[in-house]
């Protein structure tokens, strides 16, 4: 995305100046990101799509207030996060229960699952559909605060700083949550990965 | 400094991101050279991240983009009645 930035600033200026149709072009590289951000919060396809549309419309309406001190992607992600949180509160019907206040309350075990019988997942393993499915399920089941950081950082590939800015948390918190999310996923997925271990080691029961 | 496995695990995420300081990176790398367990953990975690970033893992609903741009088109048409876009409501 880095090479697009100059072009992007130019696009934004033209849209604000009146070439409104160009907004289609501006938003296209970020469609996926907007949807995934919403999905990481609301965890429902229909809600995520509705929320993504609202996010894009809102970004269009407020484009002139984008100052360019943050990256456009970060600005857009912030709108998406707010939209997602709004929908979540509505669904829960409890405006008081602020998700922003959720913290690392529980002391969990964040040690990875040890593997001893192979060094690398064979490339074919990454091509297996059930591994993708297992990963989707594992990500969906992460605690919310970990899933959101993981989504922005590892799925949408924002930097630590951008992730912190978009979520309104410190970079230190991003790192802690990201670390825990990754370890939790590694732990959950190891049983799936092990089924691809050499046959002579025997069949590893598919524990998940 | 000689690191034990647990110490390596604590830094695995930052190590993957390349954000550990040089000295610690060296210690971790020295540990990885002889520790099969930590190497496997590192590889598996890395591979999970590769899989995560693969577009086929997290797919968008069919027709999502088309519906999004249709909705946007309507909004743009509507806003053409107004002199400028982007003014606060």
C-alpha cells in the first residue's frame, strides 16, 4: 500500500474538490479490510456487511474532515471499529457494558504447544481446506480483545503503531495481545498440523 | 546469555515481527540452532500467520463488493444535490 500514498492523497483532494465518483477507486483497495474489521467485532456475516457499507458511506460523507495526519487506512479502520462497536452495543442492548474497557483480566497460560516430531508444516498442509476452516474457527473463538488486534495486525497487516492508533490502545498493549493471540492460535492448531506428520509416527488423534 | 525455552517463547511474537533488540535476537537465534522444539514452535506459528494472510482463508461474502459499490453509487448520486462532499453533518 505504501506506493499508493501519493496517488491516494491526490485522489482524496480531487474527490473533495468535486470528482465524487473517484471515491469508488479510493475505497476499492480497502474493501476487504473494512469487512474483516467489522467481522472481527460483530462476528456475523450479514452484520459485518451492513456495517462495512455504513463505514464506507460514512467515510465518503466525512472525507473532507480527513486531515492526512493519520494514514487513510488507519482513519478508515477507526470508522469501521466504531461502527462495529456501535452494532455490538445495540445487539447486546447494554450501552454501559463498554467493550473498550475490557482488559487482560485473566491470567492464562500463554505457552505454545510443543512439537517434537517435525520442524515445518509441509506446504501441502497449508493448502488443506480443513486447516483453513480450523483457523477461521480458532480466530472466531479468540477472546474479543485478542481477535481484534490479531485481525488488524496479521490479517490486514497494519503496523503495530497503526493498530494501536485505530483501537485507541498503547503499542505495548498491542504487542501483548498480539503475542497471546498468536500463541493461542498455535496451541489450537497444532493438533491439526500434527495430522500431517509422517505416517510412521502413527495417527495423531484429531483432538479438535 | 543462555536462554531457556520459556524465555524464547515469551519473545516469539516480537521475534517474528523483527522487533527484538539485536542482542536478544542473537541469543534467540543461538538457542534455535540447537533446539528442535523451539524451532518447530516458531515454524508452526509463522505458518499460521502465512495462512492467515492468505486471501482464501478469510473470504468475503459472494457479491459483497458489487453491493458495496451499488450502495456507494446511490449515495454519490444523492450527494450531488449538495455543493460539496465531506462537510460535517
